[in-house]
């Protein structure tokens, strides 16, 4: 069988064996299509059924999460943890609380995480977890009871050398704190390295909170520099207003860009002279309100419908909200308006056809698994500090983060060039991420 047939056959098999899991199919398709040139050179990997193995999670857990709201009413949610690949280190990846969460989404995220973590150069395998619980509008006490119930099952499956969860959409410092407290109680162990994104007083790392947003800008900055440009004076659109978006705004502004948008699932704000970051933080992080409220206090304009954010002309677009938020129609609009760089802050925010459209139009495209790896990279640094029982300064962590992001860019670009795909960071990141995991799997026998 030739390389192309091999990839197509495995892809068809993945679709057949995982019916209805569209997000997972798309993530697998994106990676597998990039890998065809690898199998043209490495028939031994094909003979070892590496793709058949790497697309099947090592373990997938689904469990009941019952909890009681403040009024005494009982609710039942579903919890997930997918331990996708542990070849290069303990499973590692976030936990997402969002009503859209299902097995397909967690598998897509776990699969992506495997290659993302590999790209960081740190010894971390890939995993992901979550629940269809919606934290929006819930009291602190309700969130705490939910987190405790969630951890009362999850604790059996994790550990500093086994699986190390962290935050993702809907899970931040508050939720990690509640989960860590419950883990410690149930396991009678204060193994701090079991979760990352912890509070600074119980093993958290300085620099972890802004790491994904900062890392995104460090990576994007390499892309701009590669084309002889910088962020100074650039008009940047950023979607989202959560952890990734907030710190992406901060770093973009520090680099001299004007960030003109932010959004949430209901709509977006447009501020032609630049968004006021403190205002966004106040509304979203402190008061936990809709982004709509921003314009009442800080000016700018509000528009309903978050997808229309991509109608706003810009030099650089940084989608930082969620998967598939930027489709083909949005990509066409951005191209028509002259966008030069699109760099993914969220996990797979651009649909496959949108991504292709950018590449065909000569827009320099930075894929999520490379560009947003800063968060998990800093989680890896948090694990190291926990193992050493030390805390590094913010400057130390940030410097390491900058180096990691520079290396991810360099390695992705190099892998792309090696296989004849100049400037195609999608292919480059997929190949570079895959090769390390595949080599580790080959070295460990039939696993
Ligand atoms: N949820 C983040 C991601 O998608 C971070 C995961 C972690 O720190 O383990 O990479």
C-alpha cells in the first residue's frame, strides 16, 4: 500500500469505528493528511501500524457526576477523562466544563494535546477531560460541590506520574483549587504535581496564568519576524475574553499592537483605538458578566453575534475563543480585508476549509497545537518545580516559556521545509509533534 492509501484507509477506519464523532474525525484528518510525506520515507512506521495505534486512546473513562444546587435540587452531569497517549510521559491536559462537552470533543482535544505536548520538548503525554456541566451563573458553592463530586471519581485515575490534569474552558484557578483540595483529602497525599494551574500558596507556578496568551504572542512574533515584520502598529483582532484572550491582549499591547476586538459567545466589542484590558478583566474575570456590559463603562461599540467579529479588518487575527469559531465564510472575509497572519489561540478555532483557504491565499497560518502550547508548557514547568519542591521567579518561568515557543516555531518550520512544505506550519507542527511520539512508541515494543 502506498502512503496516501495508508492514510486514507486509517482515516476511513477511524470514522467507521467512532461514529458521529465529527470533532474527533476532523482533528485526526488534519494530522493524518499532513503525515503522508512521512510514510513515503518511513515504510517501517506503516508496517508497525503506528497510525492505527496512535488514533486509539490508551484509555477513556466516562463517569456519573451527581451534585446538589443551592436550592437542594439534584443534578447529574457526565464526566470524562481520555488518556490518549502516555509514550513520552504522564498523560497531561486540561479539564473543560462546558455544556457542549461530549466524548468526541474530549477525544479531539486529547488527540491534539498528544502532539502539542510533544512539541513543547517536555516529557508529557496527552490527555483531556471535562464535563457537560455549565459553570455559567452557578454560585461558588455550587461550583465547589460539582468539583468535589467530579474529583471523587477522577482521583482514582490520576497522579503526578500517571495523569496530570489542568484547566481549560470553564476551569480556572478556582476550580483547580477545589479539585486539588478534594484530591488531597481522598488520596491522603499532598502530591502537588497531580494538577497544574494551582494557587501560588499550594504549588502553583508564577507565570502559569498568562502562559497560553503570552506564549501565543511569542509564537506569533516569531512568525512576524520571519517575514521581516513586528507587532508595532499592527491592528489585531482577538476573539474570546477568557484566560487565553485576556493575556493575548496584554502581550499584544506590550508588543506595540492595537487590539481592536474581544468577544464572548453572545457578541463582540469593537474599540477602534484599542480595548481597555483592565475593563475586560473587570467585566469578565471579576464581575463575571457578558462582554456587552463593557461598552457601558469603557466605551467602544457592541455587536450581537460573535461570529461576525471576523468582518473587522485587521493585519493579524488571533482566534482565542473555541473550536470551529472561524469558518470558511469568515476566512474569506478576513482574506478580502487583507489579513496577513492568522494564529490560533484556542484549540482548533479554524475549520479545516478555513485553514486551507488561508494557506491558499498566502496568509501565514499558525496552528493551535504549536501556537497555544505555552499553557501546557508552563504546566510542565509547574510539574518540574513541584518535583523539585522549589518555586522559580516569574522572570525565570517567562524566559523558559519564550525559549520553548521559539523552539516550537523553529522545529515546526524546519520539519515543514525538510518535507518540501515551505511556510506550512500546519504540516511542520504535525510532523515534528508526531515523530517524537512515534519514535517513543516504536522504542517501547508493541504498545
Ligand atoms: N488546556 C490547555 C491546553 O489546551 C492547558 C493544558 C495543561 O496545562 O495541561 O493546552
